């Protein structure tokens, strides 16, 4: 392994975790393919500094990369679902659809939140995504950035409150399985 791709080995060590992320989207048949595609995208386009921080893989960066690949694939293809006549298979198909509906609703909420965060000022957006996408605590972010932890705390508190007010009802609909209301 040459020096420029050693960091991919670190990412690969958590391969099963990446498969579980794809499974959480409701995709089980092509999970391995999506993860392999993610490795290719990381190799071609990503910087090691964005993915590996202090020897740890940024799970948020990997999650959003996989999610982006997943949505690109399914938005570019029309899906045709088979309906089986056999009762057992039809029942399984209905259960699969309800799991898929749940995942689609969850991804919809995540996408709404991400779009809302994109409209924030740079400072709030960077602090919130840093807190959300890394394993750093508020004090860890303060140590890494040189920003006072009080400023970070108040910024995150305000951001969380805003998200709760704006998307709290959608999240409750998600928890109550009222996916069509989201």
C-alpha cells in the first residue's frame, strides 16, 4: 500500500459499520456495492484531512458520502417493485415497504434539516456540523479551534433549539409512524 492510500485502510477497518449504514437506508441487496462505490469516491475526490482526524475516521463524513451515493443511484433509476401472488412473499413485501417508508421518512427529515442548516451563517453551520459529524465534545472543539467553549455552547444550544422548533413536529410524526405527514 503506498503512502497516499494508507488512510483508506483505516476507513476499510470499519467496513461492516459502513454496510450497516447502507442497511439503515433499507438497502440490503446492494449494500456491499454502495460501500465499494464509497471507497472509489473517497479515493478519487476526498482529502485525507477531511476523513481522518487524530487517527479516527469521521463517521459523519462517511455517512453523508454513502447517503449521497445512495440517493444519486435511486434518484437516477425508476424502481419497479415486484408483487408476488404467494401470501407469504406478499406479506414480506408489505413489511419491506413499511421499513422502506420509515427509512424514506427519516431520510426526508435529515434532508430537510441539512437544507435548513445550509441557510445558516458560516460560523453556526461550521460549529454545528463539526459537533454533529465528529466525536469531539464541546470542550474538544474549543481546544481544537481556539474558540471559547461558552461561545460554542451557546451557538449549539441556539441551533438545537431552532431545529427542535422547526422540525420537532415532523420528528414526532416520524416517531408515531405518520410518515405521510412529514
